[in-house]
C-alpha cells in the first residue's frame, strides 16, 4: 500500500506472490487492486463470475432493475494453458436506483450488500466477486502468477494491492472459493482455519449477511464490514473482538471492564483457530494474527509504503531495503491509512 495514494503497476504484487509459489498448490490464486478504475471512481464496479451464459441471462435483469448501467463488458483476459475452462468473467459499472430500496432508511451500502447476497444465494452459477468503487478482485483456479497472467494484471495500476495463493484443505478448489473474498470495498485474504465458522455464520445471519460459499474467509469479510462500517468501530477495537485476549489476560488489564464488555457483546464474532488475515478497503489496509500467533505474518515500511506478507522474502522481493521490518505481536493489528 502506498499511503500517499500513488499508483503502481500490478506487476509488483505479482512478483511478491510468485516468490511464495510453494505456499499454494495451484487450486486457487487471486488479487485485489484499489485505484484501478479512475475513469469510474463514482460507480460501483461489480466483478461477476458466470459459470454458464444462462447464468448471465438470469442475473442481468436483476442488475438492470436495481441499477443504472453506466458500462458493462467482459473483463479482459488472455488465453494461457495453465487456466482451463474459466467461467465468463464480466464487469459492470453501476449506480444504484435508490427508489428500489426496501425502505427510505436503507443505506446505499446496505442496498449493495443486499444485491450481492441475493445474486450469490439465488442465481445459480453466478457469483459477485467484488462490488466496491474504484477497485476490483481478480481470482480463479491456478497459481497466483497464472491468474495474474490470465487477467493481464500487469496492465493495471493501483495504490493498494493484495494477493493470495490458496492451499485448500476443507473445501474444493474452485473459482468462487479463491481469495480474496470481497464485499463493497472490502477484500480479505486469509491463511489458516477458523473453527468458529458455524457460530460466526449464525451471528452474521442476524445482521442480514448470508454466507453462500461455506468458507471461513467469507465470514471474516462480513465481520469486518459489520464491525467497522456498520458498528463504526476502529480497527484496534475490531482486532480485540476478532482476536480477543484470553480471559486470564483480561483479568490483568487496566481496561479490564472494556475488554470484558467486548467479550460479552461480541463473543460470537470471536475467531477461533489459527489465522493470519490481511483486510483492505479504499482507505486502509490491516494485518492481523490470531491471539497466540499460529500463522506467520510480517510487516515492513519503506518511505510512504506499507507491506504485509506471510514471508519477509516476499517483501524483500519488491522492496530490498525497507526502513523497518517487524513481526506483529499476536492479536495486535498492523494498520495503514490512506493519507
């Protein structure tokens, strides 16, 4: 992330991810770029994966009914041997028809969220990969560098990039299951395994989030949206909810009452299990470990740039001489804000 908002080529994140080739197995790779659509800064950019042309025919009337269509087109790709049988990948630049809200108090962002939930749940073979402004998610089945080549990612410029190479263990490798997961401006990449998935999923259901893809990264994405956007909690507080201190640690804290309150109110949002997460939106990037640091995470700074990765080698691949390198403490977020 460049905290001054200066854009740079997607080639940088491609090189960083390619250096960690062995962390994935070719069953999922993906990227998110921010600042990539300067000509459509005020439009929502929907990246949609269609398994069949029929899925597109069934989904587009819903978009046309609820949005003013500014532009729609296939996402540019190139044919490569490593990517076999890709879905139709389409993008739409849209503006919501606010008269289609379910009530006068429904926020514009909630209108978008409702659209994403409805299409992902009810339109067979259609999946909205990203739905934010001036950003987009590009993902699929393959190694990250192969997915980048397929989507011609080196042709884009952004001020913030995230990437992920997947090694699926409990769910199959498929295009919708690759990381990043997105909602509105959010993109989330995640290494680990969340054993609290069922509790988290039921908790999110109370707030209108329907988890369609049975993967823990999806619930992490929705939790960030709920806690930061809807409940307006700062990232350090969000970290104390998702990676809450152990009870015996809370007993020794000066702010004991505050942390007990968080555990009581947001106990069902706690993420159990080993994880390292990088979450981003249009104005920030956040790295977070589980509360006993069972997954690797390293951060670095160079001038106005912030780097967060699973391995220091990935950072040094694109920034050989950073000003500072450190391993974040368990449960302590690394936060970079756009200035």
